[in-house]
């Protein structure tokens, strides 16, 4: 009779272990489904892309030779945000290739005027008047553009008419630089 009790005990033990292993398998499968597969289906990820296009209507490189008082160069360009739902941020900067002199000159200035097609207050355009042109690369400013909108810019570089003619008559002054527009991901 001991043998039969032992045999029944062993069978019962095997059944309990089999049920426990089966339960662990079901629990693990359900946990994986809930954590990995179900979260992918129910995720609320809303990835938005901004699609901006910059168009220069004349070259973005400025080359000035024999710069004298009264010299002026105008650059016109637009920035268009063609995305459906994302506000774009951009940065306009000067890349100085050959500075006019080694020191910032208060008579060698730029003016940037920006306008927007939209009256939405989320739009931020850059406007600066008679700011000295830098000697080194420098950011002019940052802007924000709403979806399906265009910003129009005019940058005017000039050596003021009332600049000291004696200072600029003795040398053939040169200036070379570029206007660059980049996405601003820091905002």
C-alpha cells in the first residue's frame, strides 16, 4: 500500500508541477503581450516633422570690392513652412569669410526686415536696424514660423554715407560673407 500511496503522490506532484509551469508560461506570455505588443498598438506617439524651404532670390554670398561710403548690397529670401501641423524654428546667421577690418565698424551695418503672411502670434520674425556687421561668424536672430506660412526677409548691408571718406579712400576694402538659415532645434 505504501507503493500505491507513493505512486499517487508522485503523480499528483507531477500534475502540480505541470500546472505551475503551464501557469508561468501563460503569465509570461500575457506580460509580454501587455508590455510590448499592446503598448505599440495603444501608443500615443505623435511624431511631427517640420518641412521648411529657404529660397534666396539672389545669391546668399556677399562679395564687396572697393567698398566706399554709400556702398550697399541687398539680399532677399523667403522661408516657407510647408508642414501641416508643426511650428518650425530657424536661425539666421552671418558666416564671415573676409571681414572688412579686424575691428567692428559702427559705419558698416546691416538691417534685416522680416514679414509674415500670417497674423498668428506664434510667428516670430527678425527685425533689426543699423546693426554693426560682425567680424566673426554670428547669429543674427531666431524666428518661429507656423504651418503653411511664409516669412519674407530683406537684408541690406551698407557702409553709411556719412562714414569718414579718408578712412576708406586709402585702401581697397573687401568684404565677403554668407547668410545662412538653419533649423533651430534648441527651442
